[in-house]
């Protein structure tokens, strides 16, 4: 008997549409469209996304940006496409209000964190639910080094090295990477659910230590009055300026992650993800490569922690709860595991949608539901996540390997049904 999913509308990326596009591409007109079409379409999409905040409200702007970035990310394989995408992202918040700019900052921050977790989960196949620990390490390192005496812990008041945001960034990267390696050593033999439980416990241990250790971290009262990043004699204190900082860091992380994925290390991670025993039998030192994955993912998480501490001007233990790890993991899964392109789309949906729905109302014909988003926005958000996972279980923009896995599963399911 056919499965219930066969009755759902087929997405544009399903087999019938792909076959039709392939036939069209073989024609002379189709060849020209596919060759030159993206170069004409990309500037139009970039302009539509950048100008949307000027002419539309928050929700319509969100929808236009989501659609435009989805298409841009799918067709921006060339250097020109990447440049147009980066320029579009940089110009997006210029005409937004402060509320919308803060949403874009959070989306950019979780995009950065998603890139880090994607290295661990998407590339190496190691399910890490304690990623928030590295996020906290970067944030508290920045607080310990830069907080003034009025807002610092007792231990931090005993010394002042005079370092700024830009000096702390590489320090947080190195420290978080070292802690990632230390976490990886005792869990190297664990896989799947067992690894997830142990890393979850590690994240909770870090949060509890931050809460109970009063002398070093300030305990539940945290640390505050943290300085903003300096830049040529002025402080970057607006959401848009800090958004640009995160955007630059995310682009650097994307470049590094893509280069590593296409290297020998990336191929080793892929082999470990598919079958660790076979990879080990083929001569891959799984211990070293798994530690490298933990270190790189943790390093990016530590950088994100420095940024959020500078943005908030304070750090408190509740800021680093398990919810952060879950949200970052959701960003990776919905965006498409193993592919950094989809992480931006995942962050837009997971982080941006709940805020966009805050004042959502329905006024259509006889249906008048005012401001239902205030009470039911998380219900709507949950329904949207369920819809995405049903219609696109592999994520918005998964890696080619991930797509192949789902196609094999669908073919096997069809064969069993017949």
C-alpha cells in the first residue's frame, strides 16, 4: 500500500521536476538559460531582498528574504554569486528598525554557531548536544579579561591586561579548541545516543559550574559592564554594526569549513560519518580526525561566545542553557546537514520566525484573530518545523551525500510497498 507521504505535494526538487529540467537543459535555449540566467537573476534577487525592508512589513520582508536567499544560495556557485550574496547580506538590515536588526544579528550569530556544529555533526557525524559549553567559554573569557572592576568577579578584579575584543577573539578560538579536544578524549569510543548524552552532560556541567563558582565567574550574578568592540577610535555599539562583525566572522568560517571539507581531512570525516569501523580498517586514524572535528567546531563556538558577550555587555549562567545547543542543532538539521549553505536558511527559520510572529494576526474574510502570535507564536513555529521536516526531511540545502541517502531510503520504501 503506498505510503501517506506519496499523497503530499511534490517539491520542485523531486524527481519529475528534475527530469523535466534536465530535458529542457539539453535544448539550445535551455543551455543558454542555465549558462547565463543565474548572472541575470542573482542581482535581481539580491536587490529584492535588500529593498524589501523599505517597502514591506516585518513578516512580508522575512518571507521575501527567505525565498530570495534560498534561490541565491542554490545558484551562487561562482565567485560573482558569492560576492552578490555577501553584499546582499551586508545591506539587508540598513533600512530595518532596531527590532528587525536585532533579529538579523541573532540569525547571523546562530549561522556562525551552526557552521561550527555542522563540522562536528554534519561532517564527522558526531552528535554533540553540549555545544553551548564552548559558547560559554568564549563569552566568559571575554568577560574575565575585559570587565571593569565594578562588573567583574573577585578573581578578575585582581588583574587587568588591557586587551580588547579583537585580541580576545583568537584567544577564545584557541582556548575553546583545547577544551573541545579535552572533551573529545574521554568520549572517543562513544557513538550515537551515548555520545549525545555524554556531551549533553558536559554542557550542563559547565553551566552549573558557572552558577556555583562565585569567586571566578561571579556566580549567579554574572559579570557585566563589558566593553563594546573598538573600531578605529569608536565603539561598535549598534545591532547593525555588530551584525556586520558576525557576518564577516561567519564568511571566514564558511571559507574555512568549505576548504577543509574538500581536503583530505574532510574526506576522512565523511568516511568516519558513514562507517567508522570501515574507515579505521582503511587506515584512517579515527582518533585524530574526531579530535580535529571537536576542536574546530568548539573554536567557532568560542568565537560566537565572545561576540554575544560584547553585544549584551554582560554574561549570566542562564544565557548558556541546553536550549542553545538544541537550537543550533535544529539550525543544522533544517538547513541541511553537511552543507554550510543551508545553515543560513535554517537560522532564518529557527531563530527569526518566532520573533517575526510576535504580533501576528489573521484578518481574512470572516476570520478575525487579532495578535494571536503573542500567545501562540511558538505553536505556529512548531507547526512550521513539523511541516519542513515532513516535506524536506533532508533540510533546505543538504549535501549531495545526504540527498543520496534519502533517495535510497525512498526507493527502498517503494520497493517494499510493491
